[in-house]
C-alpha cells in the first residue's frame, strides 16, 4: 500500500506525456499562413464554397494542396508545412505521387 502514491504518480506522468500535442495533428484547423492564402485565393471570385484543401504526408512532412474545380492548373497552389512551394523536378513529383499518403480533404472554408 505504501507504493500506491508512487504508482499513481507514474501512471499520471505517462498519461500526461501521451496527451502531448502533436504538431501534425489531423484536426480541422489550418495553419494561419494557409488560412491567409485560402482567403486571398477565394475572396476575389467568391469561390470558397467550391474550393478544397487536401492534406498529404510525404517523407514525414505535411503538404497542403488548395484546389478549386474551375482552376485549370492542378498543383499551382501546393505548399509544404512552412507555406513554401516545393522546388521539385519531374523525378521528385513522380516520387511524391508514388509515395504520398492523403490524410484528408477538407472544405477550404470551414
């Protein structure tokens, strides 16, 4: 019985550690830079209702693809976790298409 407080403390610490926020959480919140970009792209023509964001994972990083069905360019609005456009050659794009994992697709305007 005298070891019970120590046991409870260890269980509590393990529980708190497992609840630590992951930077790659899959909640429906977009990074601030992405929300700004969405607003910039959709407000001019009021196309927010037909615009989606697909979140990908590739080589341990997240990528965001903003796409509206009326746009003719498929990966023009494609960004890494920091809001930068990847500078990939054809081989990089082929590797991305072969190995990427779609995490989810969400409406751009939530």
